[in-house]
C-alpha cells in the first residue's frame, strides 16, 4: 500500500481481514526484500548450514570421505538454492566456504587448502563447488538471460527500466537503481575485467550452452580453471575404491598425511622415528613403501597380483599405475583397488 494515509490503510485491512505486512518476508525459504541484501538477511542460510554441521559433528565415526559426501550432497544443495536467486555478500560466501572447510577437516589442521579442495578431480583435487565461484557462475546465467531478452516477465521489466538504450554488458548504473541491479552490473564489470573483454566473456558463455540453455556447472568449471590435469586422478578415484580409501590415497598423492615429519615441522611433536621399523624418519616416501615393514606387505600384495614389476618407490609406483593401468576392465580396477587398500 503505497502513497495512502494510515486511515485508508486501516480501512482496507479491515475490509479484507488482513494485517499489513512488512518486508522482508520469507518465500520458499529465501527473504524477499526491497533493499540491500545484508549479512543479517542471510543469517537463516548460515544458521541452517551450521546446524547441519553441528548435528553431524556428533557422529564421531565419520571419515573424511563421509564428511566430503555430506558437503557435496546436502550443503551444496542448500547454498546453491540461495545463490541461484541472489548475488550473496562476499562475507557470507567466505563464511560458507569456511564452515565447509572446518567440517571437512574436523575443526583440525586443514591438510589441503580450501581453494585446492575446490579444484576438479582431474586436476588432482576433490571437486567441491566453492560458494564464491558458484555465485559468479549463477550471476553470469542471469546476465545471459537478460542479454538474450528471454521471454520472462522479469527480463522484460529490466529491459523496460534499465536497458532501453543499452545492453547488459555496457550499461552504467545510476544512483537510484536497485541494489540487486547494481550487484549484477558490478559482477559483469568484474568478470569482463578478469577475462579481458566482453567478447571473451560471451565466448565463454557460448561454450557452456547446450541446446540453447546455459549450463551453470560448465560455467563454474571455466571460471575455476586451474593447472593441468594430473596423471594419477583415475588411479585415486577409481569407481571400485572405497571412498575413505580414495581420500587417504589422495592425501598421500599430495604428501599431506600428518606424518611425524609434518608434525615436527608444525612444532606439534619433537621426535621423528618410523613406528613400523624404528630405523628411519617417518615421511610419506618412507611409509609408501621404503619402510622395511611396509615394503614386505606391499611385495606380498604384488605377488598376489602377479606383478612382474617390483618397486617400493612411491613415485615409480604411482607413475606405473597411472601410465600402465589405464583401462577400465575389472582386472585393472582390482589392481588399483589393491593399491588404495594397501595404502589405507
């Protein structure tokens, strides 16, 4: 009820038997507001994620792989629903990523940085979606729908109010424009600056369209471009592996296990001696499989697998698996599984 006095408001409310509402109100779990989206408005999102983590934290038996699966299957669904509707404040996006990182590593020392965790599995990481980059990808989808003048009521409204003499890539914001529109244009300018030109941005979007529809996950992959692929990805993430075995094998491939060597560097302990053989320093390279004890275990596994090759050097073993055992037949899957089980 805009532009009327209080007496008329009361009269209308009494006739309709409704009370006057105030913004923000919640619709489908997200706030509807007419002003800037603040961190306080996103408190419901952060509270819901925190409650999930607190409930799961009570389950002491959760492995790293179990925590990873909960983040991917539940938490990502919660924040993706919000990021598909809003460009969230940077502080909120950082908080979501921080909560996920803390939960994955059980509030202990992060063995791998969150930025690395969010890289693709083929690049040697876990393939978790970063809230910050996903929000950029969904913003690109909104811009693309506006650019194509899709037959949506909200797109028509934007063209009638903001884009009567310009396009979404070139328009300048005005003081009286809505906060959401300012955020869209701000994100557009940032992405154009990051990619070098408007043409590069539109080419990126074109490459992520399938049957005329933009695929947000493909846009995310383009924005989250990283280093070249690692050869051992298929060895670590084979479909026959137990997830918890794959996770530990992944940590070994990155040399990120909390061996005594790393604990000494962190000043958590003072002595470093292999607990299996008591002869050498405990490092990833030593444990897999320079150590006399672990070498005997691994050689028995290799005998069982009928491997002609005999090596206890980790770099040689992982290279051999990655280059020689690349097929997807059951025998080679079983051999990759034997490695993951032995390491675990």
